[in-house]
C-alpha cells in the first residue's frame, strides 16, 4: 500500500525539471535531472532548490480529489473531479488552472494494475467522457486491469477553456492560395492571432504540449500511482511521446495510435496531409478504374484522374450543387481525406459527375455537414458530433460548444463555441518556434506545393495564424528516447499518414510498431483491427513484439469504425479538415 508522502516525494522529484522550463526543454535532461535530485547527488545549491521545489509542488501533488458522479445523464460509474495545476510550472506559487478529470474504476480489484490515461487527439479534443465511449471497444481483460481515466487538457472543454471570439469567417481556416486573395488571407491569420492574444494573452504561452504532459504527471501523483499507462490517438500520440521524454521513469505501458511525427510539428504535420494525399489519390484511381462497371468514371487510372480534374475545373467555372451546397473546385480539392476510403471517394465523385450533368445524384447515405469544423488531427468519417453548431454526426458529443452533461465544478454554462479552434491554434502555435514569420514565405511555399501536390499542397502550406503568434514559454521538445511503447498505424490514414507513424518510430527507439497493411482510416485500436490482439497483449502483460511487425485486417473487419468523440471534417460538401 502506497502512502501519500512517498507518492508526493516521487512526484516532486519527477516534476522538478518543470520548474525551470527553458532549461528543461530537452527531454532527456529533464528525466536525468529529476533522478539526480531525488538521490541527493547534486550540489548544495541544487539541494536548496529541491527544498523550495518540494514546498511549491506539495499543494499540487498531495491534493485529495473529490470524486462525484459526473452528471445526471452520465453513467453512474463515471466519476469526475478537478485537479489544480500551475499555469506556469516555473512559478508554481502563481496562477492555477482547474483540470477536469474523470474515471471508471477497474472491473476487478484483484486484477487491477493501475490507471490507463486516455487522450482522443486534437489538439483541442475533450477527453472527459472518453472512459464511457471507449469502454465498449476495449476487451474485458483491459478493463479488469485499469481504471480508465479521461481528462480535458488545459484550455479545453471543462479545463479553463480558451476562446478567441472567432466569427464564422475566422473559423474558416482552410484557404487555398490565390494571388487575388493572398492579402486578405494574411489579414485573416493576423486577426485570429490578435483576437486570441487579446482574450488570453497571459495564458497563451503556457498552453503547450509540454505543460499538458506535466499536468498528466500531476494527475498521476494525485491518483496515487508511481507510473501511468496511456492510450492516445492522433495528437495524443505526440502528447504521450512528450511525456515519455520528460518523465521516462513514470511511463508504464503506452499505446500510441495513429502517430504524429515529432520532427514535423506542427506546420510539417499539416503539410504531410498534402504529401500523403497524392499516393492515396493514385491508389483510388487504380481501384476505381477496375470497377468501371459500377462507377463509370473511367476504365484506366489515367481516365479516372482526368475525369476528377475535369470536375474540379468545371466547378471552378460554375459551382456544382451537391446536397444543397454549391461546391467550387477548391471545395472539392479540400475533400482530400475521402481518397483514403476508396469506395466512398468513388461514390462521391460519381455523385459529383451526376450533379454536374444536371442529374439527381443518388443518396450517399453519409451525412455531410455544411459548415466548417475546427482544425485537428482527428479524421474524416469518425461520425461524432459536439453541439458546436459547426458540424454534424451521430457519435458521442463532447460539448466543445455546448454542455457535455458532465459537471466537474470547473465552470458553469456552455463551453465557448470556438474552444476547439482556439485550443488548436494555441497549442500548435506555442509548441514550436519553427513557424515562419514572413508572409511571403507562405506565398512561395503554397505556390511550390500546389505544383508538387495538386490536391492539397497550397491549402497545407498557405499562411496560418501561427505566423503572428507569440512564442510559447519553451522551445519544442525533441523526442529521442528508448522508452518502451507500442505504435499502431494504418497504411492508409488521412490525418497521420504512414510516413508520420514511421517518424515517431524513429524517434522512439525502444518502441515497436504494428502497421496494418490495407488499413483505412484514422484510429486502429478498438476498430476490430488485426493489431488489436497485439495491443491488448501489451496492455495486459507488458510484452512488446520482438520487432516491428505488419498485419492485414480481414475484409470482414474493415468496416468497423471507432467513433472518436470529436467533430469530423466533412469530406464533401465543403471539405474542412482536422487532425
């Protein structure tokens, strides 16, 4: 049985590097310093710092959370509490934030191992109800061993949510490059940054992945755990990787699903959407040509590609009205995630052809929202709605623009409607100082990349609000460690393409990677994938595969869809994208 003082001392040793963010920017030094300090082998001056640090952090690490039912409409076994964390870990005596945390307890006290912390992605995704919607997808062996713990990261949902008061046009962040609109797009990016700064100026530098990782470690300490296990999707893989870098001795079993390449954060991760779309488009054209009797889009890949680009050109001359929405050629190109689902893309392009010819297209059977959704690494086709007024769907709502039905005591009333957008830009702009500051750089890159990647290159490389954002409190984290972890990756993932997962594997040398050959979509574990058994074995036994491996999901399991609890990018009409 652990005692609170032991937990607190261990947590303080781990969190010590967080008190000097600039010095702790390099992750390995963070973990090493913590270990050295806890063993008392440093100089006297550092020992004095330790004493001060202990005093400063005890108020956080020795909290006693007050668990209550999350809400009248939530399952009785879902409990919620709040955990206080410092806004600025280098000044732990200063302003604090409330982080909303939830849990469902392990189903077997005898088999319980610890906690499985969960993150759905984003940045900006709410994870508070994740224990509820993920539980049906997890095997009983996992639920026996772990409390499932969700949380809203700082700035998100019920954890001191940020807002920039963005209007409809300001929420429309996917902007193709055009010489005639370039100056207007620059003003848009500058306006978004200025509004966010005016509303949240003192907070913005501290809304970073590194600080969220520190918050995770406070949660660990408050829950009385010496180490945590973790399941993170999409952006959550980067958050998990940063935690392993900063707190390697606190890392237990980490599953990183649909992975972000830490060397590409964050402009490069948006640009990889364009890079990854081209092979997906080529694959789609080949697949569709082999089914000309069904779709009548061409008997060869070249004919299929020509038909698609002819529709784009036609829509640029005169918008094509599909499902009541007038689509330009740029709107069609922005629907690039659809090409990772070959059957859906073929069906959609055939419907566009019929609409352009004045024929009534057959119903697609898939709802498509008419308005922008926030940027994120969460994929198309997850089918989740949030009540923001900016998207539709059939999955679990998270309350990014309305009440979640979860009462945590962190705030009253609705979460700001633009919270997910505001949180997204806050993190991707503050995490790294690599964003170019010269608008002309974005112009040149957009022109270059439209030629390289015709589907989406100019969208990806065009100007973003980060060009005008202030620096975050620390430089980016360099992930480079030998911590054990399991990386899961579909071959055809629209939001974190295969090359991105391979990038995380290079950075995490102690990890193992399972690639699902032929796997379509974003999210692997819980989708009845061939990788599920490996992930379950790792979470329940701690055994990683001896080497990186590949598997192929049978066709019968390919249609199962994990519904990540976030608004989805519509494919068409209006194709707005997200991580």
